[in-house]
C-alpha cells in the first residue's frame, strides 16, 4: 500500500511539487541578494508574479508588470541600466519587497493586474480563493516580518490586500503598518486617472520615513 505525503510549500502553503519548490528557492535566492541589512520600509504585495519578468529581483532585467510599476513608483529609472544596478539602487534605498504568498497561485492567479482592479479581474470565485489563501498565510508572514526582516514599517502596495487590512493591523509585526485612508497603496500603469496623485503621496511618505535619499 502506497502512502502519499502531502508536502506544503513554506512560502505559500500550496502543495509543493518539485518544480514549485525549485522556483521558490530560486526566487528566494534572487531576493536575498538584494535584501538591505536594515530594512527601512517593507513593501508588502499579495501574490508573487506568475512570470519572472514581473518579479523585481529577477536577474533577467525585463521589469514588466509589478516590477516596472514599483520601480516607477520609487523613481528608479530603468533606462540603460543593468538589472543588478537597478536592484542595488532599490536595496540602497532601504526598501525590500515581499509577498504574503511568496509563490504564484497554482491556478494562475498572480498579483500583476493594475492596482485597484486586480481582484475584480480574477472573478468572484478566484478572488475568494486567493483571499482565503492570503488570510491563512498572514500568521506565517507576521512571524517572518517580526523575527527575520525587522523593518521600520510595512506598507501594503496592492488592493488585493484590502479585504485583509484589519487582519494585518491585528498582527504583531513589531513595527507600524502605514495605509492610505485605511487602504493599501497601489500603483496603476501610466496614464490611468489618479495615478500621479497616488504616486506623489507615496513618494512623500517614503521621504518622511527616510527611505529615499532625494
């Protein structure tokens, strides 16, 4: 009689196939290279991007999707720069990006859609599934933030976390959580209405907490 062992990924809580584990460890290695010694601001996303081109710490240097929007939000220009130069600049600002789910959701959900509409684009059933996965992982994320990352503050940067704001505020993170009108910040693609005012407010906030040198 064969016994099936249900292994779970320690970065997202999903079933951990060999491929899943390999990708998780690879991304963890990439991110660890650019983790500041002292994290001033932990930028908290919901779900790690599905493709490496949208993962901020990927060495490929395409910086599409979430990665591109985030670099623009913190005023780091990617023009003519190598990937590691951009990642070092982000690191030097005292910023670190982490996700509640450190792996993409196996059914294809990811945290890459524009700002406020990401949950809507998933559809009700898929959004409910993602929200429940996120809720289940919050205690593990809190432990990592409190014991390992130890940032000066945490800023949620996706609307996908808005249903969980009260849950996040109730966690013992060892530092304050900064919100925008009790909601997450989010960064839409250039040209979207309200995007510039959101970016200006976010940049001013980073200046106040001393994360950027300019």
